[in-house]
């Protein structure tokens, strides 16, 4: 197991993770009916450039984008393109940043406009499940 050796390293890792959180918030605000998944990718790339960070995804095993965008029943790692988001879609945004060799990576699910009650429930229950899992995550425990 690798451990961080200094506060400077922890600060750098924190900056990488902060860029991820910030970018996902910007993307969530931008995810509206009529935007394409490619436009979301461009927003993510622009924020990385502005922050002086690099994409953790672009070029990784040939991946062609900065952001993974999965719409509705697509599971993970969707490639951004010409797809136009519409009212009622559920979008998974998966994003990673590298800052001075340290990685931050996270995903967020976003509703596009008003979604069905079934979709709202799905998003609520999966978020609750995540929080319960985090509460119970500890060495030797099984989830």
C-alpha cells in the first residue's frame, strides 16, 4: 500500500479531487434539454485547461474523450458525441482529473429537466444506498 509522504502531496491530491467536484457541478448545471454529450465533454475539457490539470480519461487505452457520459440505460463509460439530451433523460457523468501526477475521479447522476416519478425514485434509492455503503465501509467489513 502506498502512503502519502507529505502535506504537499495531500494538498495536490486534494486539488485534483476539488477540480473533479467543481467540474461535475458545472456539468450538472449545464445538463439541460438540447445540449449534446459532446458539448458536455467540451465544457469538462475547458475547465481542466482553466485549472491547469489534465484529463484522467482522454487517451487512456484509446478512450477518445475527457468525460464519460452514459444516458438512461447505458451502464458506464459512454463516449460523448452528437446525442442530444432530452427532457426526462437520466445522465451519468464520470470524470477524472490529474494534477501534478495525482488523480481525482468521481461520477454523478443528473436528471435532465423533469424526470418521471420512477426515475426520481431510482436516483433517490441509489444515492441512499451509496451513503449506507459509505457508512459501513471499514476494514474487514463486507457490503
